[in-house]
C-alpha cells in the first residue's frame, strides 16, 4: 500500500509543515515515508508545495507525477495540480480562497472552507491543520491520536501551548468532511 | 536521539552525522540548496564545544579546512556547485598534501550561476579531479537521508584511513527532503596522525606541503598517490543492485535518480520487461567490474542522470563496447518522473530485446 | 670563551635560496630570534606563502604548513581554531598578501584572528621574475610595467598597514624596514610585539617589513638598501599604526 500526496498553497499557509506532520504520522505508525519540498524563491511569499509518500514498502521515487491525493490551498495550486491527480484519487480544495469548481469528474473532489474555519477558531494560521484533519478523515492515513503525538514532536517546546488550538483545528477539519 | 527514528532533512542529517563522526571543525559559506547544513552546525557545533566558522568565501573556507586538517583534526566543509568550483584550488592542494577532510557538494544546476534546483552535473568535477593535477577524491553518492548519515560517517573514516579528501555528492532534493533516520551508537575510528603539525615538541619538525620542485621527487610523489588510488579502487568500491539478476535492460543511476529509476524498474517489470538497476554508491572508485559483469547478462544498458551525460562515459568504459549503452538525462534542475524513465526502458527494450 | 654570536635555535643550519642582497634572510633571522626569546619553538606553526618565501619551511625549525597563493591567513585561521594554545604565524609577500590574498588578510584581521602576520613588501614580484606588484611604486619599471607604473592604468600602490589598521580586530600593526642596523633593531621589536599580542590573546598582529629585491630592481645590494630609504619609505612611512590599548 502506497499513498502519494502533494500539498500546495501560498508560502506562509503552512503547507510544508502540513506535509511534515503527515510524514511524521506515517513514520510513527511504522510506515516508510518521504517528504520533499519545493524550494527557492517561492518559499518567500509565492506558491509552495511538498510531496509526501507514505508506503508499507521501501520508497523508490520521492518524486511523484500522479499523486493519489492533492490538497490545494489556493487557486494557482489547484490549476497546477488538479490535472495530476491519479484517476479515482482525492482532491481537497480550500474553498475559502478558490472560487471555481474542480474540472475533473474522474476524481473525488472535496471543498473545505479551511481558511474560514481557521478564522472562526481565532487564528488563520491553523488553516493547514484544518486541512490536515479533513485529509486524515477522508483517507484514514493515520489515527488522530498519532497526530497529537506528532504535534508534540514538530512544535518546539515553547510552542506546546498551541497544541490544543491545533488539535481543535484538526477536529473541525475532520468534522467538516464527515459524510 | 540514539536508536530512535527521527524525521530529518538531508542537509541536517549530514550535520548531525558529522558531529557523531567526531568532526571538530566546520568551515563554510552559505549557498542554496545546502544552507540548512551551516545553519544546523552553527547551532550544534558550539553545543558540543566544537568550532563553527562562517568563512568570508568558499576559497577561505577550504583553506581553513586545509589548515585545520593539517593539525590532525576531523574537519568538514560544504557547499553547492558554484561554491565547489571556487574550492577547487584548495581541494587540489589538500589532495596533494594528502590531508584527510570531508567536502559536501549538494549539487544544483549549472553551468555558471545556473539555478538552485537539483542536478548531477558536477560528476566530472567530482570524480575526475576538478582542480589541477593528477588526483582523485573518494566520492560517495547517497540516495536517501539515512545513507547521507551512514556515508558521512564512512567519509570521515575513509579520509583518515587513506589521508585523502572525501566528497559527499548529493543534490538539491536529497539535501532538502526529509526521511526517517536512525543514528546508531558507534565509536569513531581513531587513526594516529604522526604527520600532523601540532608544534614539534618531542619530535622533528613536520611540514604539510604539496610543493616538489625537483621533478624526480614530484613524479615519485605522483606514483605514490596513484598507488593509493589503486588501493582505494581495489578495496572501497560500493554499489547496490535491484532486480538486476535476470535484467535484460540494466539501468545505471546514482543518488536521487536511482530512487526514481527504481520505481521505473518496477513499472517496466509490470509491463513484462526484465528491467533491473545498478546503483553506484562510490563514484570514485567506480564499480567498473560490477557493471562489466552485469552487462554480460543484459542486452542493453541505460544510464540515467540529472546531467547531459557524464557518468555514462564511465559506464561505457566499463562495458567496453560489449553492449549498447543508452543515455537519458534531464538538466537544469528538471527531474525525470518514474513514468518518463520507464518509457525510456521500454524504448531500449523495443530496440534491443525484441527478437 | 664567551659566545657573542650564534645561530638562533629556531633558524635552520642550511643555505637559503635567496638572491645576494635580498633581505628575506635578515627577516627569517629576526623571526627566529623572536621565537627563541619567547621560548615558543615547540608550539609554533608557521604558514609559508607562494612567492620567494615559499621554501621558508626549510629555514625555520618550527612545524610548517605551505599554503596556496594568498590563502595563508585562512590556513592559519584553520590551524589556530583547531589548536588555540599554539602560536601561529604567516609569512607572506606583497603579491600574496596585497593582491591575490586581499580577502583572506582583511577578514582574518577583521575577525581578530589570534595570528601573527609577517608581511614582506619589496614592491615587486620576485619569484616570477620581476613583474608589477600591487605595491609597485608610481613610475617604477617592472617586467609588466615596462614604461613605469602608470597609476591611471594600474591604480595606486597599496598601503596595507594603513588599510588594515582601521579594523577593530587588529591589535598590533607596524611598518618597519630592514635596510640598516637601526631599522633592523626596530623591526625585531615590532615582530616580537606582533607575536606578543597573539600570545596575550589580544588580537591580530602584523608587521609590514619593507624589503629589497636587488635582482629585480636591477640594483647592487648596497644601492637597493638606499632605494628603500629614498623611494619606498617616503610612500610607505615607517611606524606603529596600531598598538594594544594597554601599552598605548
């Protein structure tokens, strides 16, 4: 079993951290993982993306041309990565910032008002966590208790006070996409 | 961190591995895509009571390495392609004076300022001697973050053992990507260095030098170096194979490209093509024998690189005309997809395998 | 019998390759005397340059590293950072220090590296056969300034001592000459001071020493000594440009 994710958005939307948490969760659950970022000028305000592979077996290519899942947190990301989603794959769209419908009908597209939910929770910076919650709910790629453990690992000690807010965002994202 | 798996960036993993290998001093100048390495060591080296120094240039950094290595300390520098070009003078002196050190090149696209995306276009520079004179670096090419750790530790040992600079040849993706790594408990190898310049107390004076004005002496020195390189070639070849036993199309690739090729081999196998992979881990010494042997069983070889075709020349030398050797490359920071490489395998199979 | 003159312990008992009348020999001896007087021979590491003094490692009895052209201050930095309790000095000419190695000398000085720099300025490239140096005087004829140095075309002679004295990392900086006994005495004092600021952990120490090159200047040795007085010192004034706070 192998799942490949591309997570994309504006620099500053936390797409790299979202991907790292996903990879971390996979690792803690005993899977093979790789996380590969785009790097360069886009780190400073443009669009950023990362590719995460989670697999039961040794990972060959960390480069993915047909991801099983794409998270697009803004319109340029949707335009760029929608065509790449594997047929039958998942496309999670941040509908707060994207005003168009998905064009593909051979994939499962889910609209998630991630930025609005984060804003309701009082901190727009947890948009990525809302998306992560939705993704985990939709794919079952990791358990929610693992995510809590991951937060403790990726957030530095002095930021641990933010863990409850992040967990709340993850839960809200999950609820939003529950059938 | 011991024995526990942690998710780390390749650049940082090299830094931590260097610390565990007993690297006492690190000198470097920032350049993308390896800057996480100096950043990591700027924090970690002082924690361990060791030396981190940001030099005024790559040229100064490699010469600081020369000085520190000459005292017998374990020492490292790192950079990316344009910065490694600047270091070439120092690398030639270090090779000539037979000083052990580790040099990391997280390769980006060239020539000139090029770009900042991953490439493998410094293969010639790394393996054939980028500076002047007849010399060789030991060149190690990791293909995963774990291997960046393991080969960094090995690099320090090989450097001391052979009194030779060792290069870790990575690329932008390996430097930037995160994978789980494990640091195993080990004792760094300790090799006596009676040649080091530490002050002449209790002995005759030592001189670290690459100058031999008498041609007979310089030739003697060169034959000594060549004998050392032959010994390295005999003892230190490392490579990995994947589904290569019955391969009709043998892909040869190193580093990140080998990872992508591995997935492509599986794709080709799923289409009924007997594809396999041979991945050189040491680029110098090159696994010439292993490739020659594997070529016996194959119908054709396909070398894949993030360059316009550099390692392919060594593959052709190894195969020595007995089998056709094809090449597929991407340059400038572009990465091939597994599908792309699989298509090339299918193409080669169509030409060479179809009855 | 009382010994009134002997070879310093730090000076090797060999014949040097230097030309007749060249003052490298005097400077080597001064450095050796200072090393002896400070009792640091067994913990001193010298860094030899590229240029006429490339073989300096054969003439002084301490440990040595031979550096690439201009890079001696970086090599010395590497040694000193690895072995902070040793005494490290570079011995560099004007092509090495003031031309190809300007970045290395400026930054080592600016970091206040605890190293001592013996900078030998003879206003010409000696080893390569008398070409123009950054320190070549205006109008001075060399192999690459056959009509005399034209400052419009080749720029001005570089005053390294004055330039480096502006850097806060520098603890001691002097310019001396070795063309007559009185100057030689002063030169030795300055060299000792440049080692002392390192030993006392005060900062970077350098002595610029005006030297001769009779061969490439095309002068008899005695005339060359006079030329230092007549031509060099007026442009490169002698004196201390920076002294450590304590002794000011």
